[in-house]
C-alpha cells in the first residue's frame, strides 16, 4: 500500500470507528429499552427478570396473578409449592409486566385472571373447573386436565427474556 493509501485508510478508520461504536450501542439498546419500558417489575428484587405478556384478557377487572415455580415437578400446582405469587392490575386484551426471578434457571409459570380480586382462582362443580381465565408458560393444552410441570417448564437462562402466556376462559 502506498503512503497516501495508508493515510487514507487511517483517516477512514478514524472516521468510521466512532460510528461503529454508535451502531453497536444502537443494536444493543432495544433489549435495554425493553427492560426499562416495562412499567412495573414485581417480586423479590434480583438481577434476573422475565418480561411477561398475558394475552386474551377479556376485561380490565381485577388482577393478573402470576405464580413462579422452581424446577421441582413435585411442587408444581401444590399448595405452598411455589416460590412466590405476584399480582398486577389486569388490562383488557393484553397485560405486560416483568417479574423478578431468583436467578437464571428453569421455572414454571402459572397465571390466572382474578377478576373479582378474591385472591384465589374461582372454581365450580365437583371437578373444580376454573371459572376465571388461566394459562401456563409454553401454553400447553389444558382441555382434559391440568398440565404437567414438564410441559410448562421454561428455561430462563439470562435476564430480560420475554414470553407470552395465552389465557383460556371456560
């Protein structure tokens, strides 16, 4: 390369390097912006969270209750088997919020629409079929029975991952 070519390359590199840094920052900013645009993050504070979108919410009455389960199938859907429950106001159509998690790991997530703010999911009949909307991580079928932990387990291996849970109403 000639000396004038080397000078031109160095000038080009000096001009482009700052723009490359800006492009890198812009490419990373949607992830950061997504985390900060979520209006409320719930649960015991930590460095790990998941952004949840619960869709199919039929009205804005009551709350969306979210139960977080550790990777322990024997504790799934068992009384006092969860890590914790968080609640956020229901928004008709789609409710979006974030939940702190203890650490990156495998979890199971169950949600229901507590329309009457009773603090429990309402059930009817001998079989105890829910009368309020409910859903699970991975959106497994729940026509014949409740899902297994295996069907709802979700790997949240780093912070700021997002998932959508579809509510089903009876």
